[in-house]
């Protein structure tokens, strides 16, 4: 978490610094990449394209990873998501109940995020705020509960005593 937080902080500082140095530029990260090269040159076009493409692929992979991880966490509370019961077969491919339900949940989450974003930046911002507030509240509750539930005797000695004969 610390490494990720440091990376996010550095990225924010870089873009903040770029915004101060080049206030006339507006757009995504591709605008800064295009500005490195002469206007209209092939290098400028390629760098802008590669920045946009890399950003899109990163977001795509990140969203898929978050959704599938969330659904795998749901299997703890809903064991049916890990069911190996075969519903039907298509040729040599067996469609299992757990896999089908996981696919349907992931699909619903992905389309749900898509429709929220399509409704506008305000709704997406509200969702982002709610998700962040839920995470912060979860961390806070964990810390408070751990403070009261922690027993020092449950943890063995950090260094085993040494007995010299």
C-alpha cells in the first residue's frame, strides 16, 4: 500500500507540475507527450497515440482486475460462486454454475460502471466518493476493533529466549 500510495503521489505531483508549467495545455496525458515533439510531426502524433493507447489498456486491465477480485471476494460470502455443478455442456465445454454466476456478476458490475460514467462526471464522482468513504470507514473500523480486541498474550515472543547451559 505504501508503494502504491507513493506512486500515486508522484504521478499527481508530476501532473500538477506540468499543469503549472504548461497552463495553456488542456486534455489528457497524451497532450503532454505530443508537446515533446514539433507540432504535426510523426513523432508527436505517435507519442500522443501511444500515451492514449497505454492509458486505455491500463484502465481496461485495471477495471477487469478490480471487478474479478471483488467477485472472488464475494465467493467467501456466497459459496455458490465456487460451485462445480455442471449446468450444461456445449461440445466438450462444460458450463459450471459457479463460473456462470461469476461471469454474470462481473458483467453486471462492468455495465453498471459504464452506465454510471455515461450519466456524467457528477455521478461518477459521487460513486468514487462513496467508494473512498467506504474504504476509509472500513480501515477506521478495523483499527478501532483491533485496538480493543488485541491481546498481547496471543502473540508469542518476538525473540525466543536463549538459555545457555
